[in-house]
C-alpha cells in the first residue's frame, strides 16, 4: 500500500491498529519499494512510496501501521458486504477420487482459508456438517472464478445453487440490490431490457450518444443477476460490457422466474449408448455425449416437461439372428448441448449439485436414490 505519513525503517518497533484492538512491538523482517514493476528491498521508506513489507502477522485489509508510542489509525477502508452464498461439499459421488488430486475435507478447508487471505470480499462460514462449507461473496461470477481456479489446481468437490443473503428488518425480509451499468449496441436494447425486466430489474437511466452504442443503468435484486452474465454475452454477441455496484437492501421483490423444466436423470450406472439416446429424443435435450460414463442419480439432460424423469440411458439394442432391411440405416443423433460452469450453476435447482473435477463438470441430485427422492417429495407435499 501507500505510506501516508512519516517513514518506516528496519529494526524499529511499530504498532498495528486493527479493527478491534491495537497491538504494539511489531518489527519488519523486510521492507520493499517499487521501481516501475520491479520490487526492490530497502532499509527505509518515506511518505508517498508504494511499499510492501513482511514480518507482521494477522494483518487485515483496513489495518494501519503506526508509531509504537502514539498510534493514530487512518480511517478504515470499508469492503462491500457479501450478497451471495454457496455451499461447498466434499464429493461423495460414485466417481469421487477418480479425477481429482485434492478431495478431502482438510484439503478443501485449507484451500478456502488460503483464498480469504488474498480475496478480501470472500467469507468462509462453518456449517453444522464437517464436510460442508458456506462461502459468501459478491456475486456468482466471483464464485465461478474461485470454483474454476480450484478445479484447475486439482481440487474435486461439489457446489450448490447460489442464494442471496437476506435479513429481517421491521418484520420485512430485506434482500441485496445491485446497480447494473450496461454498454451495448443500440440494436440490442430491446432484448436486454426484456430479460432484465423479467428478473425484476428497473431501468433508471438511458443515454444514446449517437455512436451506435447505448448506455443503460438498471436497479435489480442480486438474485436476478444469477446466471444473467452468460445470457447477456450471448444476446449481445460478445459486444456488451456489464459492470455492477452494490446498492443497499430493499424489501423482498417476490418470485423471480427460474428453470421451469424438469431434469432427465440416469437410473443406473453404465455407459451412454446411441440406442438409448435415440429412444429419448422426444423427452428432452441431452448434456452428455454417447460413450460417457454415468451413475445413478446423475442428471444427463433437460426434460421438455416440468417434472423430473428417471430413465435408462445405458440400454443396448437386443441382438437377434433376424435381418431387417432398415437395420443398417444410418440415424443422425442430435448433438448434446454443452454447458459452461456458469450455465451449470444457473441451471441447477435447489435439490441439485454441480460436481466439479479437474477433467469434468457434472450435475446430480443431492439424493442419488430415486426411492428416497420420491419419499422426500411426498413429505414435502403433505407438509404443505
């Protein structure tokens, strides 16, 4: 950071002004200043220098290094509160351990604790279960970046659908809001405005400087932006720019339309066959290719109706000694729909998880057993 006043020297004691207390007697083990992009070790730094130092433990964003005798902390930097939370689970599926290098509770916990040291807007909260961690951040994009980074580092885990962090005030549920600033081509204003209005967005400002691009400003609940970025890039054909800022809390806006379709679920372990895929063409759209390995409870596609459907996607054609004039005819199978990590996170429902490994991204039901899922649905129906 920048040295605001005075100077700092090696072999001298200083105080650390934290959020709750001030501790004395800290000494630097190294002092650095910057010359362009190059970091140079020095014995003394002066006011105005951009510096780095080592040797002070348990320091956080907003803390002040001051003199040891009469410490005077600077005004504390305030970081935006987290608005979205996701649950990180240890992978307990049938394919656990086959592709990932780090998959235990200790590995995931250590990695998340390491992340919050540098990513100051993230929070990690322990839950009632030892193998589940609640991670809070500033949006689903930040979460997706963390998940993708951990995946590339060799971690294997599962994540839930993002949820906004709410609280009650005067008997009303308050939810976080965002100001969204868009810079898009002028022929895309209609479709983007329609998508945001469905998600409870309200246009606050529009500017058309006549350059072929339009500047839009929307106020929208944070949960309305979950999964919107990928749709935005598709609708604007990659030509749109989106930025957002936290805009306080407002009373709950009501239901925002999410996925209305059901899921196609594999009812057994095995390998996907062409014969089985041809038989379910009229049931929905697949996410996986022929030859992929699946397991019981794994979601393999999106159904064209609202209810979930369990089916045998590993069924093979029965062989007979009878010849048919049409048996050798070539049948064209519709290619599967490939989803990115962002699209998987947007697609899943409350009772589903995204399984993330270094080689694959799958989606599955929280409860893999079909009979137990049916029992849970009955309990929920009668409890209503």
